[in-house]
C-alpha cells in the first residue's frame, strides 16, 4: 500500500523503480531481463503470491515474431536497492494475426488483455484491436519454452477526431486517441484506459464479458495535457494515477467516482 512501481522504456537499462504516492523515490532494482521495448506493467496474484508483470510488447515497425511478459515477485520495499531481481517465470507469446504494437495491457484472473496501437495510414487513424491471452499452468512453469497465442477479440470504437488529433495524425503520424496504458479496478468492475489526451472508463455490467465491454466503448472521464502520457495505475476503489514519459513527469491522482 502506498507504493507505485515504474519501468524504463526501450534504450534504457532494465530497471524497476519504486516511489511513494507523492512521487518521491524509494528504491530501484535491476531486472535480469531484456528491455527490447518495455511499454506497460501489470499486477497478478498467482497461487497467493503478488507479481509485477513487465511487458516487452512494443513493436513500432511490426517486425517482432513474439512478445514477452516477465513475472517478477513483488519485492519487499525494504530490500536492498540496486540488487538484481530475477523473474520467477517468463511468458513468450505471439498474436494470431501477426505482429502488433501494444502499449496497453492488464491482467484480470488468468487472462491478459492487450490493446494494440495501430499505425496511422494514408486514410488516417485505424481502430485499436483487443487481444486475449490465457495464462496456462504449463506456460507459467519456470522452465517453459511454450509460445502462447493471443487471440483477436474485437476492435475498440474510434473516437471522433478534433482539430488537434487530425493535425497530429496528418503531420506527426500519431493517433492521440490510441491507448497507451490499461488497468483494472475489481471493486468497481471497471477498467481504465489512458490515451495521449484522455482517461477513459470501461464499465462491465452483470454477466457481460470484458470482450463485450471493451468493444462497446468507454467514457471519457478526464482530459489532461501531459507531454507523453504512457502510464496509468489504479489504486483500487480510491485513485487513478497517471504520469508521462520524459522529464518532468508529474504524477496526477484522479479520485475514482463510481459510475451513476
């Protein structure tokens, strides 16, 4: 409680950082892992143990044959800084329909939900795609070489473009509405997506599947002006924390308001 974790993006050392909810630095550790293009983190409870899951899921050029999830048992905040953390197990996977660039993923139960960041084409932005990856007991064995398959689950609705998003797509080739981070709040049965300009809430009702909830679309609940917003974490039932790449990286905490 009260501790947030963060990672480096590609081109930087494979590091895990811990800081408190005011943004103050607490600890940092080296990870015995390859930082090809780390993009997001998740949490998972497996057999009563809490894990941090680092996703090497970035693929801007769409050339990687597989992506990787590193499952690291959550370190004691009082453990020595700068020591090396070894993943308990590593999962490699591919997408059923070919390489994808993914910057947003999260885990609920034994399912990983991944949202792609599709390239801007000559016709403009294209819809983000949702994928599901089931974590099998075999794949979670420490010595497993199995390559799992993430299956296509549907497309997310596209947001109506405004002047800023049209200019970004035309001149920078960037879709400001594509998700860059994802997390779940099990208390409210909700998920939150971060884009370069907004935080969106996805509600799941009754017996609805997450697949149907995501493809039905989310509600914009907050607009921001972060320079390069790529990190979001939910403090269940309390806060949605967001921050940016590139210094300075202000930490914002949005109170969770239950949907009416």
